[in-house]
C-alpha cells in the first residue's frame, strides 16, 4: 500500500503482490491476442505460456507470502522459470528475479528504487537473450518503460505501449521470428506486447493507490 | 575427481522424443563398455513440446556422479532456461555447465570423452569442437 503525505511515497509487499495479480488478470484477458500475435511470427504459445506462468505466480504468492517487495519479485521470477515452458519463462523470470534481488530486503520501496531495480532486471534480460533495443523483442517495450518509470507510472505505461507498437515495422533479429527475416516486418512483437501489459498493470495498481 | 567418477551428460531438447533418441544414438555410437551417464530432458512434463526446468533439474541430479554435468541444448527456450537455472545458483548441481555445441554431434563427442574419463573441461571442449567439422 502506498504511504506518503508529502514525503516520497513508498510501496510495500501488498503493492507488488497486487501488481503481479493485475498482470495475471491482464495476461488471462489478453491471452488470445498474444497467441494470435505469436502465431504470425512465433510458435503460437505466448498467451497460453504466460497465462500458465502468471497463474502459478499468483498461487505461490498466496501459498507462501514473501516478507519483502524484493522477495515477492524473486519468488515470482523463480516460479515463471519453473512453469512457463517457453522462452518467455526464463526471460520474464530473469527480469523479475534480478529486479527482486536488486531491491534487496527493505520493507518498502520508492518508485525510483523500483525503476532502478527494473533497470538491472532489463539489463539481465538483454544479457540472457543477447538482444538489444531494435531487435523486435520485449526489450523494445521494457527499456523505454523503465526510463519512463523514473518520471511516473503513467509515463512508464505510455512508453511501453509506444515501444510495443514501434516493433511493427522492425525486422526480428532474435528468436524464432528471426528465421522469418523480412516476413517478420509488419507484425507487432508478442513479447513487447506482453511487456506493455506489465507496465499497464503497474500503472493501474498505482492509480488505485492514488500514486503517480 | 575421484577414480571412477565420470562427467554426466544432460540432453535438453524441446521434444522428449528427440532427447531420448539422441541419447540412444550417442550410446550406440560411443561403442561398448561402461559408458558415462547420459540423461534426456526433453519436452514438457505433460509430454508437449517445450522446455521444463523440472525435467532439466531431475536429469542433472541423476547425471551428477561427482565429476560435474555437461548440459547440451537444442535451441531457444532450452538455451535460455538452462542459462537462467545456472544463474540462479542453487537450481542445478554445483558443477553443471552449459556446453556450446551442436546438439547431435556434440552429444556423441561428449559421451565418448566422458566415458573415456575426461573431465568437464575436456568433455565441453570435445563437444564444442564438433562445430569445426564442416559438411560441405
């Protein structure tokens, strides 16, 4: 829950748990769309894979509630690596786990700290997959989103959505889509699309707290 | 490395059938005698195509005999899942290594080398060297 009366607002375990629950809802709602995007340039499993992964995250957080915001994200990341079965598992798993580890064991975090930690998570994703911005991957949404988060939750959401849309004219350089070469042009990247869902959910949860 | 312990090999494929068949092929081509352990970790636990950290973990634990585990992978999520599990630190036996090698040729080279008593460095090097054999 956000706490702040003129001071810098901070967020605790509840906030992170509600963020991941909101991601699970969004992924569930958008699963068909993600799979449809993935059927154009991937192997048509992105929606189902993420739906299974984030449902498992919701379960583990309910069964074994972590004590700190960092631990919430670390547990979620491990769960994604264990349950997804496609490349999005280790990629999103690494994003959340590294972010959680960077947050450390403080009870509360600021938006700026979350942005900083997500920055390290995004760097770990880039290292794991060997991808850069412009390769038509989730990084095209994640990198601008983290920059946006330094300003506000709303800016992060807008930047992620813009980044996902900007993948349409790109040619894929990583993953299965890269085998398609020029034929990957004209399709929105499913990973960038699901990454935008993460930041839309974060903004939604922040708004219900009255945070910006 | 204590006498008699050998490097174990884990074969991670998106397909259970591929992982099992490549393990069989490697055993067949490695010749007779007492072979090093080679464990398939293919597909998802429900039999579908994909990568399962659970299957990889149990195969690595079964392959570990005290001399380390060489993990060979096919592509995409198999590569990323093993890398992510290794980065985790405690998910795989301590001396597990992702080996950069062609899946089929690397499996054969790794098993021959491991069965001959080569250490993890030697097994990894033999598997990687399989990239150098050109076919045209």
